[in-house]
């Protein structure tokens, strides 16, 4: 139960932050990605603000043996820069540049633009399952 | 005097009164961008301190569908995320405009690419961008560089050469 409450609390803060920063607005994202014309650098500050907290935060947490409500710290273990990483990141970037949505903002958009969010999220799930099939 | 070509979001609204809400021009908003970014970072640190997990949204979404044994915390976080967004929209209704008129086909293609890409590449803006760079992971720094570069090139091509969404 404690795990669920902590996860949900982190989710609430994350979702509120996505909206406050306006990163949940695909027009804002595209205005950042597209420097031709009216470039809006806001998103660099969203990323910068987040790193300002995660960078020192993770430095401290690196030394923890276990979190408050689990037995181990689940740090990612993969270290190799392989083909799936490179191809996947490229495909993701192309999709991001077309629609202006990455996964978090698409979920947040359920609250103010459900039509776009639902269409995008269904396609996202289907795309993920298709990638699993092809990779196998 | 309103310029012939819009220079700010307000100009766009004046030039397109019937369709003001779809403005593709946005204004630089440094204070809320930084504030929202700090909250996103705080959420990622809380999730790691609390349950030892990386706040990677694509991983949670894909994991909900395919990783049967470990759904619980993912669902809780994602429901929280939508609730947090709903809270913002309740406090400041209409502050984030709902884009409309964006081609559905483009939206579907974008979703398929984001879904396949984040699955293959094991992460998105949050997992690789916010968390991975903070861990100084070479994988995440590489991925972030690639998806940023591809996003910029694609946005330019789609908006200026194909004329979609602007």
C-alpha cells in the first residue's frame, strides 16, 4: 500500500509539473523543436529545471542501499549503446517532431484534449506491441 | 497596429479571431517552465527514494501492457499523473489550449513511431532525458541527443515543407 501511495504521489507532482511547465501542450513542444520562425526556448528550461533536481538527487540516492518502500534500488543495468537504442531513439524523435507529444504529455493531455490524447495513446500502445513482435 | 504576419501568440489571436485557440505560435515562459521542470525533477527523485524506480513514462505504459507481474506501482504512478494534470486544469481552466484541426492521420503515425521507438530504445524524454542524463548514463545521453536531433529535423520538415500543423 505504501508503495502505491508513494508512486501515486510522485505521479501527481509529475503530472502537475508537466502542465505548469506547459510541456503538456504539443504546440509548445513543436515551437521548441522548430527553430525556424518563432522559436520558443521554454522547454530547455523545463529539462534544465528537472535536471537541477535529479542530478544532485540521484547523486545522493546512488549511495542508498534500499528505498523507503522496497527491498532494492532498481537502477537500470544496461550500459551498451546498441542498435535498438539508436534506431528506437531516432523513431521516437521523428514521432515526437510530428505530433509534439511524448508519452507523459500525451497522458496529461487526456484532461484538456481527450480526443487527440486517446488517438495518440492507442497508436503508442499498438506501436510498442508491434516493436515487440518485430524484435522477436 | 497588427502586423501582417503574426509575431506573437497575441498577434495570432487577433489575426485569427475565429480560430484563436489553435495558435501555433507560443510565447517564451521561463518562470513556469523552470517551476514545472523543478516539480518533474522532484517527482523523479521521490519515486526513486520511495520505491527505487526510474520515472520513465514510456516504460510504465509499455510495462502495463506486457509485464504482467509488476503492474501495480506503474498504474498508481500513471493514474497519479493524470490526476495531477486534472488538478492543474481544474485550478486554471483553459490555460493550456486544446489544439484542434491537427490531422488525425499525422497523430496516428506520430503515436505509432513514439510507441515503437520508445519500446525499442527503452525510454523517452523522462527516462532517458530527465533521469538518464542525471545518472550520467552514456546510453541515455546518446538516446537524448538522437531523439532531440530527429525531433528538430522532423518538426522543421513537417511544419515548413509539408505545412502540417502550422
